[in-house]
């Protein structure tokens, strides 16, 4: 990740990490752009490998997970973080196959996530993509296609769930050998492939009105974490989450009646009341502070 996106691990995690830890980074070169690039960096481990240090170099939020019953405590939480929290927000899940034991291990982890995915379903064309990076196959589209077939066979051996109910595509990416080109060029080509996949998911999300602003992204991510740690065994719902700190007024019907009683003609209903109520409901549905008042050269504008 450091070579591809300039992501640097926290110093205290340079040797060991606690099992299941994931770290959210902002790609440095994207901070001044219209589209900030968020990277989640995590490992797969078999058990707790280190105590959490009291020193920290970035923000840490601690939560107690209640009622989780998915395998061992550490492995269950680690897999659930990916399958439950990150799933609805991720464009591309990237597995570095050679680092975690090959296609069989990638298939095992992905199968576990697919088994978890019974509580949250995204529309078909905005589901995340999966990229599997490996150095063990020759460079070229044909070898990548054959490797993809082999991986899908391995995945079928691990689970009977249909991956296309949760994932929009699975691609195998052959990484150039270290001796063939420079390290910078090697990882630049990989980054381009990953960004192409991310751009396609982003385009699909925008067309289906699932592309979040930065404010919406972090708001919904926080609500999803709260839902996860409470383990209510209920699906995470974006609409319900959007009203979590801004509930619908209990006397909403009274307000509607107060407006309607001033309408005396069908023209007023069609041209004024209906558009005004609809736009008010639409505006009210946004999370607080999504829209801000900005002061132009003269006057104020929303």
C-alpha cells in the first residue's frame, strides 16, 4: 500500500498488529482534489499478536462488540469488519494473494464474507468489485482469464453462495516481476488497474444516487459502526440511519394539514403546495450541515 498509494503504517504497527485491525488512510496526493481517495489497510491473522500501545499517532475509537457469534472472537470480528462495516462503502476489495497464501486462502476469506452477507444487500450494479493481485502467473489477459477460472473454482469449493449476489466482478491482476521493470512502474500499472475499477463503481454509484459526499460517507460509516457493535441482528438501513440524529417529527401530519388548509384552488396545490412540500421533504432528508450558507460578493446564497 505504501508503494502504490503512498500509505504509511503507523510506527507502532511496523512490526506487529493486533488481529483484525484495519486502518483508514487518505491517499496524500488526493487531499487537494475533488475526489479524496480513502484506503483501508488491514491484515489477516490467526490470533492476537500484540497489545495495543497507549501511544498513538492518529485517531482511535474504541468500541465493545456485543453478541457477535462468528467463529473465534478475533477472527470473527476481523471478518465481520470487512463483510459488515466496509462492504457498503467500498469500491474495490484488493487481495494480495501471495501475501496470504495463494488463491485458496483468498477464496476461503471471501467465502466467509459471502456467508456473512445475509443482512445487507446493495443494488446489483453498485456492489463492490474484487481484485486479486499475484506474481505467480505470466503477464497477459489470457493468463489472467485462466487464473480467474481457477479462482472461481476454488471459491465454489468453499461456498455454495452465489458471489454475484454480493460482488459485481472478480478480476485477477498479474503483477510484473520485480526484475522486469522498476518498482515505481510496477506499482503504477497496478494502481491504474485498481483506479479504473474504482472509477467504474463510482460511476455506477453516481448514476444510481449511491455516491456519498465526504460528509455523508463519514456520517453513514459512524452509524454503521454503531449498528455493528450493538449486534442487533437487523439489516443496516441507510434511510433509517439518516434519521438517527434527526428523527421525523411526530406531528408531521399536523404540519401538512396546516399548509393544505391555506390552499384554495387546484392550481395552488399543483404549482405551490406540492412542489414546496416535496422540496422541503427532500431537503430535510439530508444529514445536518450537509448544505452550508456561503456568503458571496453581495448577499447570501444557499
